[in-house]
């Protein structure tokens, strides 16, 4: 699960009781996650981004 707060902060739910929400660097206005695990976001200027942080190098 992903979310964006009112300040544009990006958060990912980890299901870890000690730290359930992890802040992801950056700022977005909106975010969406697809059934296949891809995550896309839009910033305040209308730029579109895809999260790739969990992909192997």
C-alpha cells in the first residue's frame, strides 16, 4: 500500500509493527499502485514518475 500526505510526502506500508510506514524520498500530488506491483506518481507540476527502487540493479 502506498500513500501521499497533505505535504506531498510519499509513504509505503511495510506491514512491520515496529515501522509500518516508510518515507520514500521525493514529493508527489498523487500515487497509484497496479496489481502487478508497478507504482506511478504525479508531482505538482504534472510530471509522471515510476517507482523503481525495489528492482534489482
